[in-house]
């Protein structure tokens, strides 16, 4: 039976890291795949010499569409909010370096819409109603959001959890999967990477991982996506702006440099939580039970 998967993310490149495998798998199996991002990621980091006369938001949206094509996505939508920044204080989109004007977010690849303000500070009901409209249009069977930590506490990611959960309730989408990472394996992976001589970016060296993602005993889904790692790597590579920086290696650049064997170990499984199920990994199929 053909189903529709909608994945909801905060910024371009988030989809590549967390759900590109299940998206590619679903598309290959004949299901409809829809990608929704809340913001264009226009206040993200980028090397000072990368953009030239381009603005970051437009660049990242172009990268998103390239990644979506590599995954097999059928529809891409932008809710139209601005990037809140890693500390939630960004007030507006980064100006166009050519004109000084604020770039206008676009809905998908075409229809322009007004900037709705920073996503992290958007009223949940308003943002959820925008996402719920898409869920209804698509008759979504499964929606992916983030865990309550927003993965690593980014305010826009935490807001994805809140808005996504509310939108699903509004639209009657009964299967909501929280995309996350197995925290226990991530800790082991960070230690292994250090022992193998990989230089980890500073953001992967916190004093504790206790508020990052979720431990294995809270997860319900572990989906094997090793057959789609080429798609996932291509999606990551599409986000070239996010491999650059003036202060050393970025995490995405490091991931792309990992040899195939270690890449498969790090990214060959994608993890989810369904709050309607008892904790404990019991499923390897996001469409199970529909």
C-alpha cells in the first residue's frame, strides 16, 4: 500500500542528517515523500568567502532542493519563518549583501510569502496551523518531528517538536515519529572517532551529552538505511555552505570525510520515538501498523 511521509525540519541540512535514509527508502518503495522546513537557515555559519554576492538563505534553499532531488522527495515546502540562531536571539533574516535588503522567504520553489518572524518565538498555534494545512493536503500517514530536546537544544529544533506535535493533532495525523539519535551509541562514536584520530568540531565536545538526543532505552524505531547511504551522503554534500567556516572544521565536512565503512557505522541506522508505543526498539519500519 502506498503511504505519504511528511518530514518536518528546522533548517536546510537537518533533513540530510536525521531522516534522509528513511526518506530515500520510502521513495524507493513507492511512497510519497514531502519535506517541510520551517526556516531557510539564513543566520547559519558560513565561510566569509563562500557566498560572493549571494545571500545565505537563498543559497541554502537551493542546496535543499538539490538534496531533496538526491533523496527522491516529491514536494518541498518552506513555512516562511526566519532562522532564530543557535541561541534564539536572531531577530531577522540576514540582509542581502548586494542590496542590504531583507530577503523574502519563498513557499517551496515558487510562491513568495512574508517573513513570519523568528521560528522559535512564533506562536505554536499559528505555526502548527500552517503545517497542519500541508498535512491535510497530503493526507499524511506519518509525520517526523524531533525529540523534546530538539536533538541538541537548538531553539528552532525544540520548536519543531512543539509545532509538529500540535500540527499532527490538528490534522489528525496519528503516526508521529520523533527523529533523534541513539545517545548511547553517539557517545561511543565520539570516543571512537577521537581514538581514530578524527578532529572533532568543538560543538561535539560538550561537558555532558545528557541533554542531547535520547538514550536507547527510550527509542521505539531503528531503521536500517544502509542501502540508501549513497543518497544520504549526496544529500549531505548538497549543503556545501554548511561545510565551510572561518573557525576550523565544521561537523558536516567531517562527516563527509569519513571513509565508507565508518560512515555506515555512523549513519546506517536512523532512530525514532513513537510516544504511542512502549519504550524499547520494536520496529524497523516507519509504516508498520498503518
